[in-house]
């Protein structure tokens, strides 16, 4: 289970936490202006750019592209938690009355709710063996069929990025044999959802005006990176303000952590006003 030791960057400039599947303790440093430039370029769901960002901000003895997608998405949620805060809140229009309701939750609670299953998985008529050295698990059952699967990694997502049918290409890399009969495919899907719960799905609440159910889809990685990208775009204004006010070089400004740069920029704007 992921455990956050520090929930915001604060004065120390780093957060440390554990990702559930690999058990790695990861240190994330606060983004600098140079990192903000990379975040500001984020478009869609680009795993190549994501890998570059993680390699810049994260510290651990690991090949980041080999990390399971679940751990990567957990890392991005923790980065958002450290930069913006734990609370995620979004306004959603009610399909019934047209009013606007809030869907709000905490990242800590969200990750606890999506905690991966640990140990062997055993259902009524089938089960899953433990992973081998390469991470492959085998589906076992009374019918004798024993397909195997592994958890998708960031490297898998990079390999299929831009493919005409990326989900199919990803399944071909992570499930053997492929395709499977519908019954076995459903069992593999269930097992994957247990060992690496998707950090994406529908969120539900109630309209404060009419009481109807309101619903929105939450894609953790995409949502958090879009928020961080929007926040990072202020780097252009900050560089202009600080260079004009204090005559600092772009290199010096971009080397500052986000919080320090923002304080200097706000101070410069107040002085100008």
C-alpha cells in the first residue's frame, strides 16, 4: 500500500512515498522552471514526455520505463498532491436540470480505495499463480486452459503509442496467447483489475438542485498532468516579470523551484503596481 511520508513539497523541496506494486520508495523534487517548460508542452497522453518528466523529477534506483503503469500513475497523483494539494474538485453539469454540481475527493482516499490485491488470487473456479521472474502470472482453472499475463509497463505504453489500435497492441504484448476466448479474456481482465486497479473510471455524485445523479469520468494521469501543465504555463510570465524587474538571466530564473519563483514574481508584480 502506498504510504506518503510528506504530502507537500513545503520548505524541504521533496516528497517521499512508496509505490505499491514495486515497493520502491521514491523521492520527487519540486519542479523548477526548466521542468515547468517541459510540463507546459504536455499534450494529450504522451508517454515519451511523461518518461522525460519522471527521469528529471524522480529519484530511485530503477529503469522508469520498466515500472508498472499503476505505479507510474500513482507517482503522477503524488506529484499533483505535492504541487497543488490533496483535494480534487470538478464542476459537472447536471443532465436533468442543467445545474452545476461538484465532484470532490481526496487523492489519499482515492489511492486507498484503489489499493492493489496482494498475494495469490483465487476465485470459485479459477485462480492466478504468483509472478515469475519476468513478472508473468498464469491463469489456472478447471478447464485446463492456462493463459498468462503481466502488468503493462510504461515501456509497453511507449511501444504502442501512436498505433491505430493501441489497446489491442498493448494486450498483444501483455497477454499470451492472444486473442483469448471471451470467457478467459474476462478472467484475465478481472485479474488485471485486481492486481493493478485502473486509476481511471466514473465518479458519481448528486445534483444539489434536483438530487439527480451526476457522473463524470476521471482519468488520473491525464487530469493531473493537464492541471500541472496549466499551472506550469505561468513560467513564461514569471520569466518576463523577473527579468524585467531584477535583470536576472533566464537560466537563473528557470533554475528556481516553482514556489520560490512564484514568490519572487508576485513580489515584483506588487512593486510594479
